[in-house]
C-alpha cells in the first residue's frame, strides 16, 4: 500500500493541473456581451446623436427571444441602429437574426448594409427584402440624412448592379459638407475610404476583433483579409480628419475557434457638438 501513495499523489496533481487549465481557458474564452462607448466631437452637429452599431451577428444566440442583446440595445436608448454587415449568415439558421431585427426595427430607425456572408449563395436579395419588410432602410451606395448627419451606406448589391468600390464612390459623390458617416463592412479598405476626403466617421466590422487578443500587447491574432496580426482588428483609429471605429462583432456561437480576451461587443457612438465636449 505504501508504494501506491506516490501514484495517488501524482494522479491527484495531474487532475488538479487539468482542472486549473480548464478554469483558465473558461476564464479567458470571451463569450459575455460587452458594451463599448465612443464619443466623437464635431462642430458639424448642434445636438447629440447616439448611434448603436451592430456588426457580424451571424445569427448568434443571445438568450431566449434574443433578449440579452435586445435589452442591451434598449438600455442605451439610441437614436438609430446601424447594421454594418454579416447580420445574417450563409450557413447557420437565421431565426435569431430575424427575431432581433424585428424587435429593434419596431423601436428604432435602422440602417443596413451588406457584409461578405450575406452576399454568398445569392442570399443578399432575400435578406435585403426581409429587412425592408421590417421597415429597415437598406443602403446600397445611397445616403440618408438623419438628425443633422448623413449616413452613407457602402454595400455591394450582389446582382451586378453595383460593386462595393462603386458603392463607396456613389456615397462620396452624394455626400454633403456636413458630418458624413460611412457604413462600410471592411476596415482594411481605410485608405480607399479616406482618399475621397468626404467621410468624417467610418464604421466597420468584419475583423471579429482578431479572434484572440493578448491584453496590452496584441490587439488581434488573425482577421479575414488582413491575415496575421491585423492592423485594424477592433477599436478606434484616428487619422488626420477621419475616425474609424471597428466593431469586434457579435458572433459567438458559429465559429469553432473561441474568442479569447475578445468579448463580442455592442458599440455605442455619441456624436456630440464640440462645445459639449469642452463643458
């Protein structure tokens, strides 16, 4: 019996180490929804405008009747909700997306552009019409005036009428001299967006926050179309006369690779008069 004790002790230590590893993994695998706030001061508006950005939902599950996400939107009391692509998915069942869209579109003005997943399998035509039937404004190279700002929607039509680049060009052509917000799914095209000198704020997604993060060291490990260590994984990026905000997205149930230190996020943007920032 005495000879068995070291084996029992060794087994106990192995089990303990395994449990600790599992605990650490569960702690860093980021599934809880996080709400992040940004403030954009400008002399182009005379009253505050609060926008919620929803991006890369991919029909992920957020509780019964999507109440976790819906209530998070309600809590912030936005003036409008912008949907910056990949709200629907090309593979999974989209009932979660439909439940969410029906709820928020009944309460807030909503503006929608396509992402790459909606364009696959010719799905955008169906998703676009579904969104319109809910009263959601779909922008395909079109601009919409709202509360003293202009929302510019860069969106490929998926049927050959308009490429993504052409839609950005149309948005720029029709932009006025006020505060212009470009909704464009792909952050890696920032130099193209900036080349027009028309857009004050760009709202993007697509990168999923780089999937894995190392806090204070690496903002993201890998993102579509940007590859390893993406420059624009998520967060706020300020340029000479433009600001780009990249949502880390809301997908959390489809991807087999878990988020690590990279919570799915709901983005809240307050566009405020510069005079209010000073006070």
